[in-house]
C-alpha cells in the first residue's frame, strides 16, 4: 500500500496500464513522471507514429491510451478511427489540446473519451483519467460539449440504413416516448433486450446518449 495526493491510499498492484502516443520525447518523459506520481498508473509502452501503433502486439491489454493533440491532425484522425474500429473498449484521452484546434470535434466523433487541455493541472488530468476509466466521457469545456451534441444529433440520415428492422422499430418507439418496459411489452421482448438494441443503435449512429438519440429521431421524422 502507498499514499499519493490524488487518490489517498492505493494498492500498487492495481496499476492501470497506459499506452503513451506522442512524438515529443520531452513531453513523454514529463507525462510519465506525472502519472508515476499518481501511483496507480503505469506507462508500459511509448510510441510516436500510427505505423508503430498498428504493428504493436497486445494492444487490447492496455487500460487507457494517451494521445497527444500536437501530433499531425491527419495522423490523429487515422489513429482514432483505427482504434474505434478495432479496439472500441480502450478509452482515449487527448492531451495538450488547445481551443484553437478545429479538429477536436472530429476526434471526439472518432471515439476520444476525454480531453486534457493545455491549461489543466495534474489533478485535473488524473480526474479525467478516472472519469473515462469509469466509462464516462469528459470534455471539460461546455462549448465543446454543446457542439459535440449538436454534431451527433446532425448525423446523416443515411446511417439509419445500417440499422436492422428491429433496431429501427426500437428507435421509432424511443422517439414516441416509450419506456423500456412499455417497449418490451409492445415488442414481446425483455427490457434488457431493449437496452441491448439501444446500445447497438447508439454505436451504429455514433451517438452517445439516449436523449441525443431521441433528438436525432425527432429531427429526422422517424416517429
């Protein structure tokens, strides 16, 4: 057991495995030291290109990926898309992010779960880590959150073609205000199956929450 100023008493054996993706060696070393001080994070691998990432073995074993926003934007788009398609269960945190980066929304649509801004403290960085490891998304900027929500609701209607007939029915019933229980009774399925359909729909449409899904359905007249 040990004590640190971020989480109190920690069990060192519970360290989270981190993949650090940055082409700046100095920044990598600084971030490694900061995460080491947090005690429950361990940077196991460092890479600096998308080629290295795709060649890396055992990628699924990592708990978290730190991705520098100072990498070339096209590389970040390629990397986030690759990870979303092949390793959707590993959360990505974008760090060294600035308000002037107009690609942030695209990165988020590609699956980034957390953002650490250049002005954030180390305490904030650890806070974001714990948020995304708990399955939440954390952006730390209300303006970006609102733009992301608007972008999700404005997803092209053609994505609906990817839904099965049952998923489309579930989507329409959500738009009509049906509860899980009422929808289950209507379709003769369990509420848990309804939730499974909902999760599949969210993934296929690239939408994060049920409220956004309903807004998408209403906007596109899918009631």
